[in-house]
C-alpha cells in the first residue's frame, strides 16, 4: 500500500482543491460539449475537427485519471492507494499523455497540408486515413507505456511508501525503490525521444514550412486567415508541452534543487490543456463559434 501525499501543501489543500475542481468541471463541460458539437454539426465534419474531437476525448480521459484521486486527497485525506491501482494510474496517465502528443502532431500535419497543399487536402486526408492515423497514434502511446508498470513492479521497495505527489507518476514511484532505477530512467528517456522529441520535431518542421508558405502569400487577407487557422493549435501546443517538459526534466536533472511543492503544482498544470483547449478553440475558430450560435438558435427555434 502506497501513500499519496502533497507534503508542504497540506495547509492549503482546500484552497488548491477549489480551482482544481472548477477546472475539472470546465474541462468536462467544455470537452464533452465540443465533441458533441462536432458530431452534431455537419459543417464541422472535416479532418481538423475530427482531430480536435480526438484531442478533447484524450483531454477528458487524462484529467479524469488524475483529478478525482487528487480531490479525494484534498477533501477527505484519502491518501492510501493500492500498489496495483497506482501502477494502473501510472500507465493511463503516461499513456494518455503520449496519445495527446501524437494527436497534436497530427493536427500540425493537418494545418501543413491545408495551407501548403490546399488542392490535395480533401483527397489526402480522407476519413479512412484519419481513422488509421488516430489508431496508430493511440497504439503508439499505449504500447510504449505498457513496459512501465512491469519495470516498476520488478523493483524492491524498502524505503518510505510516501509518494510526494498527488497521483502516481513514474519517476515519483521509482524513486522510492532501494534498488537501481537505471533501466527505468533509460527506458523513460527512450520513450520521451520516441514520442515527445519526435512529435516536437514534426510539429516544428510543419510550422516552419507553414510559415514559409504564409509569408509567400500575396494577399494580406489570406495571410491573416492562415495565421488565425494555426493560432489555436499553437496555443494548445504551448500549454501542453511546457508543463510536460518541465516535469520530465526536473524529475531527472533537477530533483534535488527544485522543491517537491513546485513539482506538485506544475504537475497539476496537466489540467490546463483539458480546461483551456475548448476555450481557446471556441474563441479562435470562427467555424466553432458560428456552430455554437447556430446550435443554440436552433434549439430556441424548436422550443
């Protein structure tokens, strides 16, 4: 049995839980609403919005995997968690994070094809291609994370059973082991290269080529439209990767210089993408704004 503890943050548990609960509610309502809107509105049956629906579903699963457990800790001091349940939570947290990274990469490629090869867009990103790309991204995220629970389970634990976190993060758990964790660290770095670094490189190359294509456009209106198409996606990339990379690098290279309280607070920033993505896309994407207005006007007219 492991104990999940937030250490120095115990005195402010209630104050931390209130914004987290609010963020969770916004995430549930926003992402479920976005998925339903994309399903309901035929004008949104396009590759960009199919990928956005995938991102919303992954965001929902990611925050649902961690936040209810954190709220139980903050509100009811339910700190104990079964070791196997901890491993399952670890697998789902990292698995969904890996899938989310892949979906962001697919959305960058979608922007690249839409702006650089608009005449080939409809024939390149067909529904079967989108389904295969989504399935491949899901399988990559899941299969690469399967070894993590087994690598952790083989370790002997003879030190403290208190995890300095609000959920079971891979590095937070393995640091409790009294044996060498070299294999875990090496495999974690390998997965980070295969998912995070690879996706970031693809996104960077895509947007470099997009930028070149946009700059070469003669019409200022066309440039403005192209930039606005990508603004929401760039915002989603920033709010997803910044806390993820901060947590990854500080766990491995700054564990003794950065306080555990800061680790916990930044780790909770994983909730920012699920909360902010529906808001960002709702504000920045004209088609979604128009569809929301049309949806509510249609319901009002029928009543």
